[in-house]
C-alpha cells in the first residue's frame, strides 16, 4: 500500500476500530441539461464535498439531511454502487468501488422504497435464493433464518407470495433478506417510510436488538426523526454534501440553539406573563400562553416563579422538534 | 478473481436467477401457456409470409424456397437462442430509470449475468422451436452435396450466430447506460437484424450488404456460411475461408461487447443516475 493520505491528524488515524472510514471523499456529477433541440449545457454538481467521518464497529448512526443533500450518494459510495471522484473510502478495510462483490458478502442494504424480494413468489423463496447466492452454509442459514423469523415475526408469512404482504410485513421481510448472510454492517435507507405506528415500533425494536446482541454496525438514513431519537446515540447531519453536525443527538439541540416550549394554562385570560429573560411569551390564545426558553436551561426555576406569581391550572413542557432544530441549522448556515 | 472464476460465478448466478424467474412465471400458468403459444404463432406468421410470397414467384433474388427457408431457419434459431439467454437485457433501461438497478449492484454476483437473467422467459422457446422446425424442413428439402465440413458448419453457425446476436444485445444494453430509453435502437439491430437475415443477400443493395458484413457482421450468422453450404457465391467477393470465419467473428463481437459493457457500467458508477 502506497496510500499514505496527506494529513496525519485526520480522524481516521485517531479511531482505533474504525469500521467505516470516509476521508475527504468527494463526488462530482456532470449534469447535462437540454437547453435547445440539440444544445446541451454541462455543469458540474458537487454532491459530496470533502466528507470525512468514521464509524466504529457496532455503532448505530443516524444520517440525516434534506433531499438532495448527498445522503444517498454517500450510501451508494459506501456500498460500491458509485465510485468516488476523490478521497479515500474503506468499509471493513475494503475499497467498495474496487471490490464490490467481495464487499457484498459483508454488507446488508435495505432500500426502504423498493423491495429486493421476489414479487410473485412466497417470501421463503427469496431467502432460499440468498442462501445460495451468498453461499451461506446450510446449518448457519437455518440458524440465522430461524432467529430472524422469530424476531421479526415472519413465521406465518414465509409461504405467502410477497405481492400479498402489507407494506410493514414486506419491510420486515426485506430487513430479514438483508441480514441472512450475517453482514457486519447494515445500511438502512428510510426503513420506516410509510409504515404504521405498530410496524414502526416493531422495526425499531428489532434494530435495537440487532445492535445490542450482534454488534452490527448500522447506518440509517431517515426522514423520521423518531427513528433517530429511539435508535441512534450519534447523528450526522449533511447538507450540500458537507457534514454540518456529527455528535450525540442531545448536542444537536445546542448546535441548533433550539428552544423548548412551556405551555401554561391560566385560570383566566391575562395579558402576557412577565417571564424572566431569555424566556419570552411567543403566543397567547385565551387563557393559554406559550413561552419559549433555551433547551439547555432548566425549566424548574421558570415554572416555580410563574407558579408563584400567576394562577396556574396546568402546564406542560414540549421538547424541541429536531426537524425544527435542523431547519434552523440550515438557515444559519445559509445566512452565514 | 480471474476471468474463468468470473465466468463460473456469472453462470451460477445466471442459473439461480433464471430459475427464480421460471418459478415466478409458473405462478401464472395459464398466462404462460397463452403467451408461449402466441409467441410461436406470431413468429410462425413470418414464415407464412415467405411461403405466400413463393406462391407468386419461383425464386427470390435467385434463391429457391428451401434455400431461403435455410437462411430463415438459421437466422431465427440463432436469434432465438440469444433472445432466450440474454434478450431481457433490454429491460436494463427500465431498471436504470426506476433505480432498481442499484439493488443488483449490492449482490455478490457479476452484474451482466444478473441483467441477462433478468425476466428470463421460457416462452421464448417458441421462437427457437419455430426456427428449428423450418431449419429442419429446409435441410431435408435443399439440394446439397453434404460433406463433413458442411454438416459440421450447421451447428457452428447456430452457436456463432447466437453469440453474435448476444453480443449485439449486450452492446445495446451497454448503450442504455448512456441513453436510458434506447431499447428501441437496440431492437432495430436485433429484431431488425434477424428479419433482414431471413431474406437472401441478393435482394438487398450492395451498401447494406457491406455494412452488415464489415460494420455489424450479421452476414456471418447465415449469409456467408449459408452460401458456402448451398454452393452459392458469397454476397461480396470474400475469400473462400470466410465461410468458416463465424466463430472468429463471434469471438470478436463478444469481446467488443464485453468492453462496451464494462465502459457503460463504469460510466454509470462514476456518474450515477
């Protein structure tokens, strides 16, 4: 290996058990736009720009960002579907673009919006194909399949043609299909999209178990921030191909300077309460008033003071909506 | 992984996937039977057209009905083989458009094998059956002094012809990486090519024959070796050994198609969809 990299202080050098290494990776697309009958305009779009991060073995990371931020481009590079335009990328020590088929044995991919199952055939047939295509030893296949069937509650579905499964059942079937060869890393692209509450809860519970019991590394892209809240200790936010935040979920609130909301129900209609700054009244509707205060501050002193001064009937504290936090982060970045 | 390793892996994946498609088709058994019969009937009508034509004339471009049937049988059977084995590659464009092509790239198998086996359809046996029947009749009906070389040349033509058509299918699939709605362009060369070859070269203009010999060498599927078997002059003034060139021509086409496929796949993986 002659690959030395350029910086000695990059993140990749400091993390001991980095399972996914992304070091200043970029991806530039040539976009051709038709401007006339035959005339075309060429333009370069930087979908991913000097992206660097590492994921340790067994980590479960949420990867979020608006549409077109570069999320799926990153996932496609990590699975070997796309070749990076620059930078260095390793998954389990393998360069995905160069050794796509070798990597395929070690990764599992679930595309939330399209199934990899065989539409007209019973669910079990898709698994039998994976069994042979991935050359999974018979005993191991049966062991893993039994376990997945139990955890994902697929027993009654194995002989049902995939086209007859509900969306939630099919998603569970797809997740099992991606895990039959016991991959070390699982990429989930919108795994709960379109699912009802019960199905979502079931999928999340399964993923938690996967992380805790098998130590599978999971990279999850999602629009559903509850997925992240309930599953990931770490979240990465990407926009315009750049990493805007990488850290614990709690820190995202601070980074976005988010605010919590205190909802007061007073005995009667009153003028806006006199709250100590930085808390302030943001809305008044009859006897109900809304106060905003920094997410990092404690609610207790504020509540105590208001309770002492005003006739309170009820109150509640609302946690910040991560979606709002991220939106604010984007706005700040845009105006900076 | 060496080339033979890849070939073995590819064949294995191909068989696994083709088997899945056969099972999928068999869940709609009636539909399968109907389309298979329909396939046989539609391709059969081609030949009926030829026979009707010969009801009015004795020869076509100087060739008799059994001789034209010989060309027809060779063209249709070899095309049918290629169509059965790799014809589904023209659905690649659809997979590229809806994004499901990516799901093939994360499987541990060569992509070309997966694309070739995609939507594998046994109903295509209809065309092969029909072509083989016509070829069988033609072999009995033509007046040929059979020599060992001529007898051997018939199966060689079928295999080489299938490989040449297969190469055209592959190159067409590769082209779809650049133009995702180009399946029709490919059809012009595949379906169009096989229709062209069903008629003797003497009915076409010299330039077309030259193009089909030197540019897209479809003439080596049946025209050139067929002329040798029937003891007719070659369509162009080619050397005598040209009748035995089909395996070489086929190998060349397959190699070029393989390169085109790789280039197409590389373009996809570096530009994305």
